[in-house]
C-alpha cells in the first residue's frame, strides 16, 4: 500500500501547473484530495479527469482568508481531519525595481506571502488538535538566490522560507511537519503573470527550448516524496533544479 494512501490532502493553487500535476500524482497514490483555486472551470475539468479518485474542489482566492478557511472546513467536514496542506499558489511578475510597479509588488506580497499565511492559519488549529499534520509550500530557487529583475519576487520567496522555518521550530513539538519545495525553472503558466513584455517573452522563449527546465510532474514527485515519509521524518527543504540550470 502507498504511504500516501488515504491521507487527506488540501492543494491550494491546484488548477494548473505544479498544483494540477500534484493533484494527479496524489490521487493516483490513493490520497483523498481537496483542491482549490480561483478558476472553477479548470477545477471541474481536473476532477472529471480523475473519475476513480476521491477528490472534491472549492473555489478560493488564497488572498481571502475566509475562502481559505472554507476549504479547510470542507476537508474537515468530509473527512474529519487534514493530513497535508499544500500552499502552492503563486505569481512571478519579474521586473526591475526602477519600474516601480507598486500594484505588482502588492499582488506578490498578498498572494505569495499572505496566501501562505492564510493557509497556515486555517490548518494549524486542526493539526494541533490532531497532534499531526504537514504543511508544504512551493518556494523557489528565488528563495535562495537573487538575480537582476527578481528583487521583489525573491523577497517574497525568502519570506516564505523564513516563515516555514519558523513554523518548523514552533510546531515540531506538536508533530506538525513543515516542508518547502524550491524548484528552478519549470515549464508552467507562471510566465503569464509577468507583465514586463521583454521578460515575459524571454521566459516564454526559454520554455520552447527542447529539454527546457523541469516539468510540473518532476516537482509533483518531490512533493509526493516529502508526504510519503514516516511521521518522525520531516523533509524541511527540497531544492530541485534542471541539471543544466546555472543559477
């Protein structure tokens, strides 16, 4: 039997890319999956593509703490517990600081940082009551290194890394595991959140290169690895890069 079998897993930001691939992977492993994102049509299509899976969905914006709480409440109502919360939603509007894109900065802070905190706040009470659980966040290589044009995005990802380390220190005594998965370049729709035309086109062009980057499925395998460990084993960080990536 899979070590993931029958685990109750919530995936935020599940409608495409890494979230979608992880949903499919965990469903195949026998998890009971509750998925959430803003795009209901994508969520419905994903549920319908997995007819033999134990899966349900809720529409939620991670910046809205009440909507995030409702997703956790749905899982508890259905299954009586939450074993894993995967905070995967994120945006990456790269641009130089000199462009002073205030609206983009605020959006990144709200989604990439507050989205994670909203998930933690919703899941922690039930996990502390259970005296077990695991909270995972999609971080990034940008949470470990900074490059020109990435200052604010990297800032949000460094923040997630710090928050998740604090969570580990505070809640390990309650048998709650904290994990970040930090991918390098991944061929997903994330480039669509880049509004700087030059940078967006550069990232998009890179994704057309044969053998470019990681696939969403590669990252999903890493998430499944972390979830599949025994309760006394906590994988704190997974840094996963394409072999040919320099940064």
